[in-house]
């Protein structure tokens, strides 16, 4: 059935539309800067490109990218592993879930960024503080999704396996984890930008390296083009991390890869 102008297009056509839309936005931005809106507030795409190029040829940009990427990636892995383990453990243990529920909700309700000054006092201003802050942010997102997925596993399937003589390990590996893995990867996809948020906010608070430091340094010099150039680098890094999660999802969930290609993910 023909859906008119809203019908789906081929991937190649869609990419052409995206490029055209990006060019239109950049062209409008270039002409609006300095005429409609003061250049100080939004800079110009040409100035942003020049600033980004200067950062690349300067040699230090990749060092700062590596620092932020390491903090975000390690914190993401630690938070994701702990969140998954705790989600499975509490999801399979109603007693522990009921016992710890008020404490978990209290910590979940607390803005994790507010913990950064405390982590500075405990750990210092090195990479370790950013990793711990990132892991804390990621932990709750992955934990809640994993916990929900484990709790939503079909009780009928569990009962059938128990009747067939299966033990808890068999139920966990044959039913619980395969059923909850979609929820786990949902939490992982959501956590990717928050992992970067944790690392960069930690760098903004106390650091002399990393993309957060570069961002704060450009802002302190009223360098709008430098701020936008750093934001572009951060978006590219987020895209790379998100792609790694999608690759892991396609490897562990090949039956879901066809459907996931049609999802709109951030």
C-alpha cells in the first residue's frame, strides 16, 4: 500500500536526504550567524570547522579524546556488569528486592552528579573519580532494566522447567537470561550517553585533561567556535560507543538484528 510522501525509502535514498538536510541546516546557520543572531552566541559552521581542524593538527585533541573515552568505557563496563549482576540477583530473590527497595529508590532518586564532589574528596581528581562517577550513573540504568526484565520472565516456562527436573542454574541460563537480554541491552543503549555525561561532568568539575577540560577551557576564553567543535567531537565519540553496543547486541541477539535496524535510537 502506497503511504504517499511518508512511505519508507531505501537506505541509500535516506542517507541522501540526511546529507541534504544537514547541508540545508549548515547553510542556514552560516547566513543567520551575524545577521539574525549574533555570531558570539552561535558562531559559524566555517569557524567551527576551522577550530576543529586546528584542534586536530594541534596534536592534543586525540590525547584528550583517549582520556575521556577510557573513563567512559571503563566506567560503562563496570557499571553495566554490576548493574546486570545486581538486577539478576534481586530479580530472582524477592526477599532481597523487598529488603533493599527503599535504599535503591533513595539512591536512584539522588542526582548522581551531586556525588561528584564527594567522590573528589574520597578518590581525588584523577581518572579513577570519573570512572567511579560514570559507573554509578550507568549502574542504576542497567540495573533497573535488568531487574524489570528478570521479573517479567514467564512463570509458566519456569514452572515447566522445574517440573522437568531443572535446577536454578538451568532456569537461569535457559529461560531467565535469554528472556531478559532484550531489557539488558535496552539499558545499555540508554546508558551510553549517560556514561559520557558522567565522564565529562567529572572533568568539568576537576580535571586538567579530557574533553570536559577542553570544553571548559574554550568556554572560559569565550571561544564559541571551540565549544561547538568540542561538542562535535563528543557527539562523534558517543556515536562510536553506541555503535559498539549495537555490534555486541547483534552478536549476542542475531535474531533481533533485523528489527533493531528499524529502531530510532539515540
